[in-house]
C-alpha cells in the first residue's frame, strides 16, 4: 500500500472522529411544540375511547332499565292494590264481628239471604283508564272463554296514593271458597286474580 492510500485512510478516520464529536443540533421550539401537540392528541384519543366505552355501557344500562320500567311500575301498582284490598277485607271482617248475633229461629233465613247475596268478586287487573279495562277484559275472555265467558264483569274506580286506578272485576260469589276455587282455576291458566269485596259497576 503506497503513501497515497495511507493518506486517504487517515483523512477518512479523521472525518469520522470529527463527526462523532460534533454536538447534536438543538431541537427547535417549533419541533417541541409539534411533539407536544402529538402527545396531547394521543392522550385525547385515549380519553375519547374511554368515554365512548363508558357511554356505551351507560346506554346499555338505560336500555335495560327501559325494558324493566313497565314491570317495576306494574309491581308497584299491584303492591298498592294489595295493601288497599287487605284494608278493605279487614274492614269487612271487623264489621262482621261487630254485627249483633241472630236468634236460631232467624238463622236459616239469614243464612239463605246471605247465600243469595254476592259478597266476593275476583279482581283480574288494575289499569289506568277505562279503555284498557275493556280491552283487557276482551283479551282475557278470548284467552279463557271456558272460565270467563259466563262471568259478569265490573269496573271500580279507586284512588291510591293520589293516583286513579280502574279495577277489572268478575263474578258474583256468595262465599269465599267459591271465589277462591275459580281463582285457582284461573291461576292454573296463567291468569292472575285477587279475592276482592263485591263492588263496582257492570261493564
């Protein structure tokens, strides 16, 4: 290798060493701003993704509530109705206990008259207007004609906690056992019913 080659090699080595020792160029403020904006954009996208997932979860919960809302309101109405019916039945029982005793000579006549007089009905529904009362009665008769076709239907307007309800009632039963027997038959056919005092207006 001649001296010319040595010279070229030394020059190249010197240049490479010089390049390694040169200080890095400082990052400009504009570049820093761009980098910061990019980092903020990444954080914003991550936050948006989390918010979107949270919103979807919330919407799913709202959808589930809407599905069950009607059932919840119906259960609340039924509970209010049950409490009112219990109060009415308790009142009937107390009045019967306070009634004066009858003599044996009049017992048979009194028993015959009470048997002929209806005391109980079956409540099938509690609705928010008369249109729904008539509609529900037509639907129930179509579903269970054998059990309901021959039973007279009645409606009764009541106020429960400031709300107006219209009860759909059927039957004219002189004894509790008769009413309970029919109610059991209806329950077996998936028709809900409650024992109720005889009252209301004919449909």
